[in-house]
C-alpha cells in the first residue's frame, strides 16, 4: 500500500473548480463525493483548507470527476532521493 500523498495547491481554486467543473453541473461536497468515490469529510477538509494532502488515487479521482488534469489542483510529492546535476558535474 502506497503512502504517497499529493498536496492541494489552493483550497480556493479547488472550491472554484467545484463550482465551475470542466464538464457538467457544479458540485456540492455530497455530489463530488458520489462522483469521485472520495469521502465527503475529505472533500470538505480540502475545500476549507483544514487538510492539504490526499492520497494519489484520491487526487486522481477528484480531478477526473471535476474534469481537470490532476496537476491543475494537486502537486505530486518531491522525490527525496532525486539528485539534480548541472552541466559539468561528474556523474561518478
């Protein structure tokens, strides 16, 4: 089971997309919960800003239901072991 979490970029943007989805009618917390399969408590917390992270599957389910790309609303985690090299760095 993965514990990877995506971070909501902006609760205000999340609420705006709920009111102006990429397709269909505006969502309430309840109707978005039904459409995405996510719990209404999670959606309420994201919309209010009291919670800022959600699991990968939840982030994708919410974005799909809202008709937007997941990266419009969420940031994936930064890989902690990623090493950035610049020109001239010796790869050894």
